[in-house]
């Protein structure tokens, strides 16, 4: 009888141990699943926030948020003072609004043409000497090329010299630049819009956080597959 009870006790102990181990495995897998659910929810929220930031940075109320850095291996124009870029658009807005007609080599209701040299000289007038950092015509070309404005670059011979000429769509440019704040030298106001260049740093931080969560999710998915008790 004592032997029977000992065997029964051993079986019960083994059974309880098995139950405990299974319970631990189930709890462990459940914890992983809960953590995965939480991380995926956090990732979804970050993606929505990234979308909002992208929209607000690059298309804020139709104004100039589409201005970004170079990203092409060249010097990053976003490191230059915003005043430089802003002044380019101030001059183009004034011209598209009917001012500075004497600077143009061609002027119609649909478009106007201006040489790169003349446009650059006019922009430079708006910049204090203390903010001049050696920008040149190539810099001007990069700013216009990355601006999203309806501006085409052509080469044209003027007075025997080959020059770069910008062909600008007047109405589309005026519409895009209408919310640009007036520069210090302008007396008119341009509405309540604010020049808000895109913020690559803020977007990169969000992307970095999403990447970090993706790595954690990937690790937990591997742990879940390797966990015993499937």
C-alpha cells in the first residue's frame, strides 16, 4: 500500500510539473503576443504621425514647405540661411505679380523669362552682407530645381554671349508663392502664410523610431516561433 501511494505521489508530482511547465510556456508565449500587439499599435500610430508630418512639412496650405535639402551628394542647401531661399521666392513672386518688368528679357501673360545672372543679382539685393556665404549661379539653379516651382532652364545667346535663362509660368508661380511672407524691404503683406521649409530631421527621427520598432517586432516574432509549447 505504501509503495502504491509513493508511485501515485510520483505521478501526481510529474503531472503537476508538466502542468506548471506548460503553463509557463503558455504565459511566456502570451506575453510575447501581447508585446507584439503593443508594438504594432505603436508602429501604426507612428506611421500616421509620419504621414501628418510629411504632409505639413512638404505641402502646408499650398505654401513653400516643398523646399528641402539637396540629398544628391552635393552641398546641402538646407544648411544655408533660410533667408537666401526665401529671397529667391520673394523676387519671383514680385515678378509674377507684375513688378520688376524691366529685368525681363521676355514678358507675356502666360510666362516670363529672366537670365540667371539678373535674377541672382536681384536676389542678392535682399540679403544683408552678413548673411552672404558665397552663393553662386549653381546654387541658384539647385534651389530652383528642387523647389517644385514651374520653372524651366534654357540656354540662350544674348548679345553674343551664351547665358542661362529661366522660363517661369506666371500664374502657377503666383499661386504657389501667394502665401510667402513679405521681405523686410516690401511694404505689402502677403497674407498670414509662413515659410516653413520641410524638416528632414523631424521626419528622420520618426523613421528611425519606426525602424527600431520593426527590429523589435522581428526579434519577438522569431522568439515566438522558437518558443516551446506550440
